[in-house]
């Protein structure tokens, strides 16, 4: 990477309601690197994508990503089968994965697996007729999580606002799930909410307020690498920045499982520093300018906003407890809160309105 960041996180315990939750936040020490990656993208093996796995992987390789997951619907792509240039830079890997998919639009990335995870279950009608199943979406999400963890993989619940979607109350019931897509670059995914969907941030805050340790992921969900436009699901729109002491599938997956990353749709950070008592961030303005200058990065259109950077500290029930106009901010973690997270927004004028780009840090949980 072009920059090395410093992050020190002490052990902060989440008051999780998940009885099977065995993961813990662990210390992150200085001197380790940040790696840019995308956990959700598609290839021609999907019937509505347009490029070969070799081409897709090469796109990210050529644009300074460090890792990607070729997350095909109910298909496993062996990274060893993907052809990349022999003289490529060595800080780029493919993490094996799959998008476990069923007919009720429940999709879950299986991260760092080495075999196919079955995604075909009995029909929705058959499932619904079984009274012991209860809520079909909850059943399917749990089935995905259990199947993925059964092969030592790590699940990421994809686009909860796609089509009928999943409510926070449904996600809340799923055990051993610790990552969801907060931002998805596909134009048909309603990140900001609709008449029937709360926004993804509202859902996230609902889960966190309930005591669930859930981390927010940003991804592309790219399908089109030949045709370009805001109505196409193109690459380069959402990514994660992961802090790890090494670049491997195991190390990146472990880091993300423990919240050692932030999600971005354009904003890059130079400092993320959390302790048991305070939380601070500093924006890397040079790297952010470079990122949002890319023709692939797409801002979120809003009617109006004040140009520049806004840093918001967000606590229980999504309450903004502090705002700072600028590129650096620090806050003592308030007594009595369950969690504190930070959202950084960059706004600029465009086409008679405004567009915004974001970074979302992971929640830290107050240790009482």
C-alpha cells in the first residue's frame, strides 16, 4: 500500500446476545499493514455477469487491490484455476469463497472456504409448510451460517436490502453471524432505504443496540466489467481496508472477524485509534482525493449538503453524540453507552445537487 497507518485497539468486550459467539476483539498492534479488498464480485459463471474469472481478478490486480473473493452463486472457484500474470506484484491474493444463494434472495458470502457450500434447499413452499421452521428468512440465514461455518468458513450476510430483504429483527435471531454488508455497490440494492426497507445503517444500529457484535462490510457486488454506467453493477464502488500482520486468506479472515477493518465508498483514513476510553480518526485527504477522483467510484446523490468532511460519532439507537467539521476528531467514550462507531462523510457539489462518499469504522463496545 502507499501508506501505513497506526491503530491500537485494546480488548473491548461486546455484550453479545449470541450464546454461541466465541469470537473476541483482540489487541491490534502498531506496525502492521492495511490491505484493500473486495469480498463480493461475480464472473461469467454467473448467468448475468460478463467476464471470465481471469479478467475479473486482473481488474482488481491492476487497480492496487490486495485481495478479492470471487463469490459466485453456488459455485466454488478454486483460486489456483485463475490465471494471473507470472510477473504480477506479490501483494495480491485471491481468497477462496462463494455466494451461498437460495430462491428467497438470502445471499451469504462464504469467506475462506476450500470446498463448495450447498445452496440448494427445499422449496420455499415446502419449508413454509413445516411449522417448526417458523420465519423462513431466519431459517435460511441460519442454514447459510451453519453450512459455511461447518466447512470452517466465515459468513458475511449480503445486501439485506435487496428485493424483499431481511429486517433487523430477523437478522437478530441468527447465531454466529458477525458481518453484514452495510454498503453494496449494486444499483438495485437499497443501501439508503425505501418505503419497505429501513436504511442499512438503521438496521446496523438496531443490531448493535441489541448487543449484537456485527461488523459492517462495503463491497462491489460487481457483475459488469465491459459495460459501464450508474445503472450497471460495476467494480470499484465499495471496499474494505483490513489491518493485518500478513496477507493470507487466514490472516485477512481472522482480522475481519475481529473487526480490524473499516468499510469505505471513497473516504480513506490515516488514523483509527480506539481504546477502552476514547475513539479517534484522522482522514487521509490525499488518498481520499485520489480515490474519489477515480472514474469507478460513484458518490451517493443527495439534494444538498455542506461541502467538505464531516465526522460523526454514533452510539446506541443510531444517536449522533458528536459531530466535527474537519478531518480529525477524537471523543471520550460516554459512560453508559453500549457501543460507539464513527462515520466519516465527504460531500461535494455535483450537477445541481450534492454527492457524498463515506467511511465507516467498526463499533467499539464499552467495557463496564
